[in-house]
């Protein structure tokens, strides 16, 4: 400050201004710095964005540490690295094989290339990388030096060049392949640019006599083309390179280096070579071919006369497969009119004439090796492609250098001879095959019977081969020398007399077994027996044994057939020729009445005669070897039986006959019919049970409330009549549901001894109300009581249903007869009716004089809902219920009816030997109570009715709507409840399931079940038979109250 006092104001002002300028400059510098930093930041952001998003792999390499400090996603993908941290910190040689393809260490070569890049600022080269999973591949590496925060960083960019390398290798391989092909070609190859040679192969140098290719390349066409043809060749060459149309093939006269001339054949095309038009030419020295042609022309005149007049084919052919000349005989041999036509047509002998081109190659090799061939046989094609056999003989004609110029020879057509030879060979082969495969033994021997050849069958008979018998001859397998000599005499005598000797003898097989043999012998040459003998031998050992066994077998089989359980018969000419004992039993005939007397159709039911006749015809005429079918047959007594037949055909007494085995299947048919009927009943029974269950709930409500109403009324009340009628109708409805349940259940109910006579007497009084006045009811009862074990109500149901059916069958009146009797069914009758147990049966017969029915109707009358009545006049259940009741009582039903003659039903029920007295129950009086009852019923009307009845008689009732609700209500009041009343079938949880769960809490709880189903159907819902109390709906109030009291007091 002191110094400032000495300064003038101007100086101070000047300093102030200077300071202000410095401040302004500093401010501007600060702004520029900030702008520069912002630009740098934006540049860096752009760089990193490009770095990360680049499709090419990019890595940043710290040049000083020789390690990667960062990389983008593309680099990680290329290297198959999932984590960038695994790559960062590694060096270039870490991501490379130990050595590069040139053999240098990757580490050394890396340092060299990085150093060059640092020096030059950038570098580009190819490098072999290795991925993290070990695969090696080529990349093109670009290095660029970039300074980052004062450090030298190499930005490394990789380009995957695997495909390029592969293409380069393929190209190199292709170029090498074509180079080798061109260099090894037998033709000269040249490329002409303008009229200068720019490329020639080694063969070109050889043909034109130059020392090396370098001498030729760059020289014009005039160096190899004779002046006489130079203008012509030059013109074609230039025009071709211009793209004009010129001949591709032509010839010219060439000049060798030594000045000698040669004939050249050219095949050329235009190409692009070194980015310009050029000609590619293939050249062939045809001088020798021309010389050969000239030599042929000179010799042709000399030999023309012989050549033209020869009967054998004469030819000259070139090694390349052309005919040079051929005489007329050869032309005719191959199907041509002239030799010229042959030569013009067959231009490539090997492919056009030889059936097997390999034969031409073999022929040329023989010519090359030996200089000639003799009688070379080959098959060739003629002009029309037919084949002929040719025998050729010829020699080669060579030039001065020893090279073959052409082949010359003669050809003979040996087709007929070959065909004869082939026919002979085929005949010999066929005979040998026939002899070898023959089932009889065949041998060719000397006159001394030493085998020269034997077939396999002869070896099998004797055990010896021909070679084994060369020394000892056939004696080896004879039983003795005497037998050997005897056979020889007889065979030779037969040959001399008739040409064939025949004898039966015995041979000893090599294994020691004696064989019976039928032997035949003949001379190979009938004019010269010393030429040898041919023998055939048949091993008849088994045949002789079979003949002996056959006699024994026939006796055995006759015994088997006669004692068979099935009928056996033979039919011929419509007459029974044979029958066995069982057949006679089945049909009721004596044997003498049948064999050769009885017409087979006399035993057939008239309706099945056509069926039997057709099957007999098919067998006898050979249309069918075996048949099997069923039909109805007639016994001698006229009774119809069902027969199952299995039949074949045979020759009997020299003529066709039909054989048959027959089985009586009458009982099986009856059982089958009953089974089908039973299955139908079971199906409809399930439906009936379900309907009755729902109906019983309604009847329970109606009956219950009707009874309660009747209890409240006095006997003098005029409404009593109406209530009685309601209860009566309910009772009838209950009977109907009882009928349905009777039909549906599987076991009879309330079985007890019942006197059929007494049952008929009681029901007959009621039937008079059912029948019309025009129908007379008659009863014919057995003198003695007939006791059966049955349900009385169901027996009444049977009579009512049958009587109703009879009434409807007699609209104009008639008579209804009910009859009882006792019968004993033996085994035969039991078999007839299809029942398992014979014995005493009670029979209830119901007969009417109504309209009757035909066979088809009779078969269906027991089907549920089948009716012949008008709509609305019948349910079709009446006879089905009858059938169901009878089957439940282990009985059976028979029906006899014919149209217009009425109908008779017979019910057979097993009878008791001694009657049992029925104990009549004494009705209990209804007692009142005070206990608490849990009532579970899903039907609201039924539930309310039962509650009303029970509360009227002093009981406390707790209601539950289903099984689940019952369990909950019991758990709420388990100390108070004395009895459970459970409906067996309820939603959510059925009665048995609810009962089982409640018993877990109170095992001693008392209970009974109610259901609209019968007891046997309820079994399926879990109620065990006879273990628990059960009441069927509809339930009358008195029945319900007595059951409650009974269970509570038990």
C-alpha cells in the first residue's frame, strides 16, 4: 500500500484496466475449458456407445502392461466368454494357441506386432485365436493407438475370417486340382491373348518340340502354325476372342521347333484371362492317325479283292474304337447291307457293340501284351440290338516307334455253336440239379458197380460218399457178398431182357442200421453196357414199417371212432355210408337201419335242408375242404335236436365222399337262450329299481299322512270312505313298486314253504274279479300237497300276471285252466330244459284258449317292455316279472303256443320232500315312547311325515337333511340321542358312511336304515346283509313305530 501512494492515478487506472483484462481472459479461459471438457465428455460418450454397440469385436489393450482393460459384448460372444471379468487382465497370447500356424510362438509374435503398431500408430494382420472352450479360428486384427488419460491404449478390432479362410483354402485346392489335371493331360493346352501364347502346359512343349514352356510363352501363333494355315488359324483365333461365332473344332498343319510338320486337331473356346479376352485351346497331335489312315488306304487296294470276297468277317479297327475298314461279310454279320453303313454307324466299338465293355478292354490288353489274339470269344450287339457270339483272331499293326496304329483280323459268327454249347450245359446242369435234388438215390457206376457219382439222397441212404466207395465198391453196404452177387445177377438179367433191372434188397447203412431198399438199374449206353450203369434207389424202410403200422393204426382208430363221444358219419351219393355208435345214439337208429340205406336228408329239419345240401355240394365238388356250421336235425322219433357239424371230404371206395363229426348242442342252445334272456332282465332290473326308489318316497308320504288322517277321524266320519280309498290306492301302487323291485333284485324275499295247491285256491277267488264274464276259470289241482320254498306274494304275482295275459288273449271269451302237478326230472329231461339239478319239481300250468302266438313272438315275450297290445294297454313288464321271479326261485318257464290254438305256460319250481309248517307271527301292539331320535332323510316330505308320526307317539325327533348334516347334529346332541334312523341313499354322505362316522364317537349307538330300494340293492350302498336293521319304503306308520320300539328295546 505504501508503494501505491507513490503511483499516480493514471498508473493506478492503467493497472486496474490491465487487471480487468486479465480477469476477462481468465474468465474466457475458464469458459473454453468447460466447453472443452463438455466436448470431451460427449466425445467419450459417443466413443463408448460405439464401442459397446459395435457388431465387430473391439477390445482395449494397455500397451505398457500388454493386457486387455475392456471389451464389448461382440468380443465376449466371439470368444464364448460369459463373464467380461474372465477376459479383462489377460494378454493377446492368452487368447491364442501357443504357436501360430507359421510355427512362431504367439507370445513373441504378439510383442513384435504390438511394437510395430506403437511405432507406426496402427497395424493390420491375420491372427489365430482360441476361444475359452478351446476352438481355434482365424481373425483379422486391426490395431490403432489412442491416448487415454496419458496412457497409450491400443484399440483392437477383430474380424472373424473363418469363412474367408475356408473359401481361400477351397479355391487353392480347386486351382491345384485343375492345375494337376491340365498338367497331366494327354492333350496340349494353350491360352492365347491376341495372337500371343500366355500359357502352355508341358504336353504342348512336347508336341511342338520346344525345350521349355518359357521358350513358347510370349511367342506368336506363327511360331507353331505352318505358313499355309497361319491366316486361317489367326482369323479364327481373333474372331473367337471378339465373341464371334467360329468353329470350335478344326485342324491345321503345325511346325515343330526343328521345322518338321505335324497334323494338329484343335478344340477351342473363348475365356476371360487376366481381365481380358483370350482363347483356351486343347490341341492333339493326329499325325500318326493320319499316317495310319494313309497306310490303310495304300494297303486297301492290295487286299481289296481278298477282302471283299472273303466269307469270314475281316476288320481293321483303331485303338480309339473306330472301324477303319470292314468287308461285306463282317457287315452282314452285324446286320448291315454295306461296310460303309457299318463304319458310319458304329463309331465307338466299345460302347456300341460290346455287350460287356470290359471284354474290349481285355482284348486290347492281349493285343498290347502279345501283339495278337487267337479265337477270342465275345458277345456283341448287331444293328438291331440282337446279340451274337463272335470268335476273333487278329494282330496289331505298329508304327516305327512301336506304337499300335490299328488292329487287323478276322471274325467268325459262332452264335449257333455257343447256343448249342449253352443248351448242352443247361441240360447237363438241369439233369445234375434234378439228380442232386431228387428224393430218390441216384448213382452212376462202372460195370463192376463201383460208384463214380452219387447224389445226396444216395449218400443219405448208404451213409457213404462216392469217394469212400472208390476202392471197395458197393459191396460196402450190402448185408453179404452173396446178396451183392444176387442183386447184380438180377439187375443185369433185367437190363439184358427189358433194359431195366428191378429188385428189393437190404442195405447196411454206414452207422450199422439195416435199410429196406427198392433198387432199379439201367445201362448208360444201351448199345454198350460196359460204358457203365445208372441206379436209382428208394429207401422203403419207413414205408414197410408204415404198412405194418397202418394195419395196427386202422384197428386203433376204428376202436377210437366207434367209442367216440361225438357222432361220426360218411355221406356219399346222399346216402349214409358209415356211422359210429354215438351217431346212432344221438339219432335213435340202429346201425343196420342206416348204413347204405338211410337218405341223409331224412335226418334234417325241413327248414335247414337247403343249408345242409349246399354244404355237402361244396365239399363234394372241391370248393371247400372243410366246413363248420350248425343246423336242426330230426331223430328217428321225430324230436328236433340242434347239431354242430365239422366236416371235410375224402375218397371213399374210389369216389368223393363227405366226412362229418356231429355234436348234439341242444342243451347248449337252451342255456344260451336263457343266458341272453337273463342278461336282458338284469339290465331292465337296474332301471326298475331306480324308478321304484323314487316312487316309494312318494308312497311313504301318501300312506303315512293318510294313516294319520284316518287315526284322527272317528269311525262314523263320512270322509273315512275317501281316506280308505286313498290308502287302498296307495297299497296298490306299493304292490306295483314291489313288482318292479321284485323284477330288479337279485335274491328272493321272504322265502318260506308254500303249498302251491293252497296258493292257487286262495288266488282263484280273486282272479274271478280280474276275468270277464265270458271267460271260464278252471282249476285242476294235484291230489297231494306240493310244497315249494317261495315268496307267497311273488307266487300270487305270477298267477295274476299270467291270468291278465290270458284274459287279453281271449277278447271274445274262452277258458283259463290252472293246473298243478309234481314231476321228477331225470338227467335227460334236465339236459333238455337246460337246468343243472335233476329231481322233483312242482309244476304250475296256466293255459288259455286265446289267439296264441307265432315262433318269433314266442322268442321275445319275456323281453322287458315287449308287448303285442295296443298303445296304452300294456306295459310289457308282466311276463318279464314272471320270468324274473321264477329264475330267482331257481326254477324255469316253458311256453307252448301256436297261432289260433292258445298258449300254455308251465312254471317249474324245486319241490320240498317234506312240508314245513309256517309259523304265523302275532302282530305286536304299538307302544308309545319318550326317547330322542336322530332322523336323516334327504326327501323333505318323507322326513316331515316320519317326524310327525314319531312325535305323535311321544318321541323327540332331531332332523338332518343328509349324511354330513346327521354327523354334525349327532355331535351337537350326542348325549341325548338314543336311536338313529338313516336313509341309505343320500347326497354328500350315504347312510352307512354317516353311521360308521357316528360309531367312532359312540360305538353302542342303535340304528336302523330305510330305503326305497330292496335290501339286496342297498347292499351296494354299504349296508351289510343281516348285520343291520332295515325297512323298505313305503313305510306304514305302524310298521315304523314297531321297528323303532324293537330296535330300542333290543
